[in-house]
């Protein structure tokens, strides 16, 4: 386990330092780093009486501990919610331009002393993440309506059609209205404010139309047997 972990660490470390940040999975990085540290820590205990192996394990452990503070930097820069507005804000706060292109590596970030600004980067990334959650929720709601169909069907032999929509449709509409209202109170809504308002208007209009349609159909279904009766037609 010692030499396999040491080999893995050296390969990962070189990749994390030199590869483009856009190719680094921060979750996988954190997982690999954590597992490597646990294994090496056990090796330090296991080989405490074997100086050569202990030296290797101790050296790798120190390297991992030295790398750990860079994890929040990578996580911040690789936040999936980071958009151009966030990179522009980050560049303004750091005092130099940061562009998420293929040539941006952790080594270059450290050359620019960006590890001294981890708190600033983390703060911008946190906002980006919260905004991204809103963006994802809006996308998810829109996608959930794609498979929804309302069945138009003929009613008996009347020559008239009615629209059938189930409780699932009504429940989905109610849930989305509540979610959209909640978004409208979020302090992170600004980039999507117009989209949230438009989406809520669509949901409200859909709800009004369905309510009116349901009311109209209920009334028609109640009256239809009466006016289709031959006896009543003769009396009229």
C-alpha cells in the first residue's frame, strides 16, 4: 500500500499542478487526497520501526499536508456556477485578470499568489454556487413541463370536446408556484430576476386558464344532460 499510494500521489500531484484546472474534478481530487492521506498515515504507524519505509511515508505525508490548503482554491475556481460576471468580479477584487481558459493551471495560480486570496475566491464562488442553484432549479422546472400532456377527448356523442388534466398536473403547477415565489425572496436572485418573474407569470396564467377551463367544463357537464333531453327540448 505504501509504494502504490506514493506512486498514486506523485502522479496525481503532477496532474493537479500542471493540468488545466478545467480538467480537474474537485470532488474526485478531494476524495483521492483524503484516501491517500489516510493510507499514508497508517503506513507511518505500520513502518515506524523500518526507517527507510518510514522516511518515504513521512515525506509523502508532509507533501499531502502541504497540498491540502490548495484544495479550497481549486474548489472555488472550479465551482460549476462560475460565470463571466463572477470571473470579472474576482479579477477586480484580486487586482489582476483571471480567465478560465485551458492554460490556467494550479501552478500558474500559485505563481500569482492566489493562495493568499482563498477567502476572497471562496466568497465569490459561494455566491456563484447559490446563483447556480437557482439557475438549475429554473431549468429543472421548465424541463418537468416538457412531458406534460393535456388530453383533448370527445364527450360521448355530443360532438363536443373536453380537456382532461390530472391531479399530477395541478400538483406540479402548485409546487412550481411555491418554488418560484421562494426564489423571488432569495438574496441571490438578481441575475435571474427577469426570468423568475416571467416564469411566475406563465405559471399564474396557466393556473388561471386551467381554473376557468375546469369551471366551464363542470358547468357544461352539469347542464349538458338537461339540454340534450328530448323532453326538455320539446318543452323549450
